[in-house]
């Protein structure tokens, strides 16, 4: 019992948000009469929130370092506009355009990272200026007009699905197989982590709870992929999200770069005295955020099949809210990629459930604001207790 309490206390933010997500899903499943978890709606939920989850993955790194980025929505809109000009007006190859747009995002991130890291201007001011600058540039390059349609190959980034070579009758067999493989990999990683915890005498779950966790992982992953397989299978964008989440989780947990990012956010002076190149870390985090903001803009444009002057509106607020709801600390130094994704899913499920019930956008905004306030208050109260 003592080890359970210790694990819960050390992982309070992570566990509380997962529990909250489950409760929210059950609640909206009931009040929507079972509509929320239908295969079509789950697929739509993934497609509708994909670009926010991409931004949340990058934003959590920025917030962990103790900064914030208010410009990501405007950068997404600007990159979307440039991609439309290149692909639709100039008829350039989509692959070349995507690479060029991601490089443009890196340049924009480097521009902002330079002012924050090397000049010392607060990130709030730099990115607020960036929000205005790139929103203005979007209006300039588009001249107030929407540009459409995109090539079909580009649209498939957001609207396409993995093909099924097995040609299942009413079921996407490849999705089932992928679900089984992923669940077995996750179970293998859990057994390896438990072995290491016991080897180095860290706190670990009692054997009963551990096997309950294993069963839960197998059930959730395979039920989820079965539901997707019941419609059209796994969307292409879900594959992109999975790669991003796996990569950034590995970087933050297993690499020196990840430890340096946490060190900079936890105590900047101590990190500097310990030999961490704090300016370079901060600069790199903003470059990374620029690339992911560009990717988000491309995903949104592909889903909309058009670049519009108002694209990316309030994306930054949704991404920041997802990160804080997912357990990141307002003081920096605390947060996880998985937590940010869970926070994004909380926001996405709430938006989707409230829309199904026909709740007006006014009440939706009010409720989302209240949830964000409660999440940050929870973080501050826990910090004071510790």
C-alpha cells in the first residue's frame, strides 16, 4: 500500500488527467446516447484535433523550458498560405513544397529563438510580436482571398487512410494487425521497465496491479484499433501523430537533450553552472516549435482543402491549454509529451461532445476556460503542498 501511495503521489498530474479523460469520455458517451464512441465520430475526433495535438507536442517543450509561444497559430496560417501559393499557383510538387514549408517553419522558429535566447527579450513579448507579424504577412501574401483546391495527393495527409492489402469484408484487417503489434510492443516495454525498476530497487507496482495495467493496455489499444477498423481503418494523420509522440517521448525521457530541456526549465542558473548550454537549448526549442507549427499549418490546410486568411485562429490558446491541462507546470521544468496529448484529447472530447449536444460556442468557450483555470490551480496547489 505504501508503494502504491508513493507512485500515485509522484505521478499525480499524469494519473489525474488520464482518469479525468476517462470520466469525460464516459460522461459524453452517456449524454450523447452513444454517439461519441461510434467509429465515424472517433475518426472525426482524430482528424479534427490532429493539428492541435501536433502543436501541443511542440508547446510542451517550450513550456517546460519556462517560456511560452503565442505565435504558433499565425505561423501555421502563414505556412499554409505559402504552401497554397507554391502548390496551387506555382504548381510545384507537394513533396518539395512540404519540405520547403518545414524549412520555413524552422527559419521562423530560429528568428524568434534568437530574440529570446540570445537577446534576452521575454518569450511572451517576442511571440506576441510574432503573432501580429505573421498574421499580417498571411493577409499580405493572400490579399484577403482564400486559395483552393490542393492536389489530391496533398489532401491525403489529413483525409487519407492506410490501404488494406488484405481486403477484409467490412473490416480493415491491417488496422487490427497493427493494433496487435503495437499492444505487444507496449507490453514488452512495460515488462522491461518493471525489470529495471526491480533491479535498481525503485518503487514499482505490486504484481496484481501490474498485470491489471497490462490487461488495460491490451484492451485499450486493440479495442481502439478495432473501432477504427470498423469504419475505414487508421487515418494517415494518426500514423504521423504516433511517430511524433513516440519520437519526442524518447527524446525527453532517454536523451541528454531532453534532460537539458528539463534542467533549463527547472533552474536556469543551476543548469548554466552545470555546463548546460542554456541559450542553445532555448534556441533549439523555438526552432523545433517553428517546424511543428509549420506541420500543423500544412495538416490544417490539407484537411480544409484551402488556405484561408483566418486559418490558425486561436490555435495557440488550444495548444497552451492542452499542455497545462496535461500536467505541465506554469513555472517550467515539469511536463510530458504524453500528458500534453492527453490534455489535447480532453479538450477535443469536450469540444466534440458539446457540439454533438448542440451547445453554443459561447458556452463551449466558457467551459474550456474554466477547465484550464482548474488545471493550473491544481498544479499550483500541488506545488505549494510539496
